C-alpha cells in the first residue's frame, strides 16, 4: 500500500501527531508534476521499494516479512530512500493498518506452505 504524507507548516517532519497530514499520493504528485509524470513516478514506487526490501533482507540475512519505507520525491521526480522499518507502526493510517494485519496472516500461510 502506498501512502503520502505532507509536512506541517514550517516543519520537516511528516509525522501526523506533529502537524503532518496524510494525503492521496497521486493527487499530491499531480499537483507538482502533472498527470503523466505523476503516474510515471507512482508506477516506479513499488518496483523501487521491492528492490530496496530485497537488498535489506539480503544484507541482514533475515526474512523480515513486513517492512515500511519512507521514500521521498525530489523536484525532478527522482525517488529517494530515507528509512525502512521492519516492524512499522500504523497507528495513524487505519487503511494501511488493516491491510498490514491481513498480510501478516497471508505471510504466515506462505511460510507454512514453503518451509525453509
């Protein structure tokens, strides 16, 4: 699931309790980059996130199962990786929390069918 956050006025943090807000990713990108470029940027996010996740799992020699990432978009539309969390908190994004809980069960079922 992809979410977007906007920092509060005069703030560098997007954390909702500190003044940030949750936004719709496409709408946020479209207002800055236009329709086609916004769609292109958004389309590249899942592939980029999966590449980063695979590398983190390889480097840590761990199967993390769940991970959240903070990616940013610069003024040229380039994606930047800021951080990843292997056990992310979802207290301020109910839709992402619900999907995460569903996927925890799906991941457990996958592991049961494909033991290492």
